[in-house]
C-alpha cells in the first residue's frame, strides 16, 4: 500500500473516533493527531486493529484501533460475551471471573469488562484489587465458571497492557474456542455494538476468602515439611517487582513454614510505573539488581522474584565462586521437574502413570531426565495453554507432576491451569531447604543434575522490531531462514529441520520427510545438529520481537569441570549467534 493510500485509510478510521459514543478525552486526542503535521502517531495508532489473537489482546495503551483502551477492551469483551451466550445457551446462569494486575488502567479495564459482561446478563466475580493471574485461573475452576479474563501485559514494559481470555477449565483458550471467540470479536463493528452499562446486581466481589482457599490448596503441594521445619530460617530474599505477588507470595512462604523472608522495600510499592526498573521482567539481571544487592547485604541462601501478574518466577543463587547469579528459565524448569520426580520417588509416590510437560523451545535435558526416571514427557507449543491442553486430555487418566517453559514459567499443580509463581516460589524455597538438608547448595544440586543427565547451556536472543515496518522485517527474517536453512551450525551438520508452520520434519542430508503431529500449526523453525545443538526461531506472540533460542550439549564428568564447561558453552553460543547474524 502506498503512503498516500495508507494515510487516507487511517484518516478515515480516525475520524470515526470523533463521532458519537466516544468520550471527549478520546476525541480530543484523535483530533490532535489528525491536525499534527507529523502523521507517525496517527498511522501507528490506526494502521490496523489491535488483533484479538488466540491469547487475547496485548498492546501499547493509548487512543486508536491499534491501542489498548476502553473501546478495544470493550469490543473484545462484548465479542466474548456474545460467544459465551451461544456456547452455553442451555445453562441457567453463565459465570465469569475478572481479575487484573497493577498496571496503569488495569482496574479501569477490569471494571469495563465486569460492566459489559453483566450488561449481557452474565454473572461476574470481580477481584477486589490486583491479584496473580494463576489465582484467577484457580477461581474459574473453584467457582464453576465458564470463562475468565485477566487484565495484564505480564512482564512487558509499563506502556503496555493486555487482555487474556480463559475457558471453563481455567486455561487460556485453545481450538475451537479461541478461533470462535476471535470470530465473534471481529463481528463487533463499532462502539454502538458494545453494552457498557453494567448491572451491579450481577457483579460479586472476590477478596480474602478466595485468597485463603487458594493458599491452602498450594500448601498441599509441599513434599518436605520436615525439611522445612529444620531449615525454616532459610534466608530468602523476595521481590514482587512492584507487582501483584506482594501479599500472596510472602503469605504462601509463611504457610509452607518459612520464617525468614527478606523484602526489598522499594519494590514492595505496587505501581504500574515500575519505578525502580526499566522493565519488570525477572529474566533480566537489571530487574533483579536491587534484590541481589539485598541478598549480598544479608548473605541470602536464595533470591526470588515474580513479574507484575505473578505468573513468572525469577531465581538467583550463588555460583561456585560465591557470586549471585541468575538461574535461566530452562534451569528453573529442570530443577523443579528433577525435584518433583526425585522427591516423589523418595517418598514412594511414583505409581507409573505420571507425566510431565515442556514446550518445544525448552531444553532437551528435561527429556533426558524424564527418560531416565521412566516418566512420560509431552512436548508442546510455546504457551501454557498447550500445557493445560495436555492436562485436560489426561484428566482422570494420568498424574500430572509438573510442566514449564523456558520463559520462566512453571506449574506444579493441576488445580490451576496457567503458570504460577505463587506455588513455584514456595516450592523453590522448599527445594533450597531440601538441598541444604543434603549438605548441598542450589548450585551444587544443579551441577549434580548436569553430571547425571548431561550438560546443556542455553541462550535466548530477542530482536525487537517495533511498529508496521518492524512487523514486516520479522516476516522477512522468518522467510529467509525458511527458504535458506543453514547447512551447518557451530561446525556441526544440521541433521533435522522441523517446520511447525507446515508440520513437516525433514532430514536435509537424505531429503526424507515425515509429519509433525501437533494440534495445529505454529510459525516456529527448529534446527538440530549432529552434535546435539538445537536452534529454535519464532516471532513472539505477545511482543514486537523475533526470538532465537540457542542450546548446546555435552557431558560433564565432574563438578571441577563445571566452570570451564560453562566458558566453553558461552563461547560456542556466542559463535553460533554471530553465525546466525543475531
């Protein structure tokens, strides 16, 4: 589309927002963009509609069809309400849960959702204030609801907000409900189609009672209460990074029996501006800096963090040199699954029908652990809804032990169907106590895992490409790798290529192909080499990024070799990144 055609299109779309049904503040902002000689903001805000995808909405807050605001949130909610009324038309009452995080406008958007659902005759359970995403998932199941919505942009920067829709199993929607909801949302053609006037009689507030039920259920996950009793004073530094974990995570740690949780006072302040960090993402060292400084001050055993909606977990432990070091997302999942399998084995709780789940971009070392422990493992697409789908399919047939993904998410329980940092942080503290009880620190336990099941090191690289031009560049990058796959990576021949968009696995040496059995397609490419290196490439579904996941493997003969092995792996990963042009 030529520039003048694009400008004409966005101008016509923007003028609609000057009409009846839009508030004065919105109209004034749109008028200012139309009158500004620089049309950059106008184009970015209106060149497309903020897409209601399979996970809901996520975008920069502001005025316009391509921004998070009360009208885009309203259209999404009205479309979902219409679908629920059709999908559950035989029920005497349709019920939903609405929750939100601490972000700017999150409470406003949550109340808009509650009003629209209730205006459509749907019973709404609205949390009294910000709550963790996993508690919203829990409440759907606990209250027998048909759907739920959480207003959050997870760990994105402060400019963002989002809208995640869930189904009656407490998980984010999968086929057919995701695509059906998208279809119903797309039928909302304007503000006149949205019922904004709520029915207060259909809105019930959830508070401390639900919190307590949720925390008591999480406590049932503890496998080592005797160990915690011996190490109850384990020094735990915890930060919510200004988010919703502030109350429930310390409460859960206390419920488990831990008595020495050390806070970072500046980051206990709940704020959508996230004033002490550039981005409230616990996978970034900068977001953990204040907690690490506190850990050095008190000589903490472990440092942990949750993101703004308290579904992701960050972990910092001491390395072999006694320095505090981030544990990456792959290692976090590996530690959890190792503990849950090993400890259940110690207690005689392994019955033979257990299974674990990981995503396809998460480390293959987990597969090695599962094989040696004789535990069935499922490999699924990125996103916890796919882990939840496996849980739903196995409900009543097999025992879920745990599941996770490299992006710092883990779920240990089956009564929640999304990643949960409330339970994860509580269990990670228990693991630290368990290791200490065996005379190990967390780093020594991690080294033991590598020595037993094989060494791996991973590196994630995200290329940020914002706006319309960025989206086009991401498409071009995927096209280039798809049409011109590398023949070698890190000096080792590529022996397998998996393209989840076409669902074809290919041996580039022999030309042999076979189908990939997955529930749907996904825009992911993977390359596996002869020496065990694994490369995954995918555009982010929630951020303007294309992500590269690099993973190398080797053996680890002794703990003395660990630091040298890490240096070797880091050099190899850096060389591979350069080779791939990232």
